[in-house]
């Protein structure tokens, strides 16, 4: 995977699933594996300055998801409260 997230053509299906439209992009295989795997990969890399607005939006969500997951104490079954404020639009 490249060291940054470029314009990946991310979209949302009517069923609420985040998908990648560009089969040439390294994140495409992560999205084929699972939406969760792809969002973790997306949040784990810096955004490219040329990324499209949809990709930047989903990157901001992935960043919040990763930060929230990292704050869950070890050995707990608690579900994280993923905040929705502060996301770029």
C-alpha cells in the first residue's frame, strides 16, 4: 500500500456500505476484504493533498474510528461511543 491516501473514488451504497470505485487503487483490495479493514487502512495513512472530497470525508471518519478504538481499555467488552462531531464535511 502506498504511504498516503489519494483520490480513491469512495462512495456509499444505498445499503450504507462504503465502497471504493477504483480497482487500480491499493485500497480497492482492502475494501474487497471488508469495509472495516478498508476504513482502518484508510485511517492509518496520511491523506494526499489531491484526494477528492468524498475520500477526505471518509478519511476523517476513519481517523475518529481508529482514535476511539485505541482508547478502549484492554480486556473490556465495552462498545465504543464513536463521536460524530468534528468530522469534516
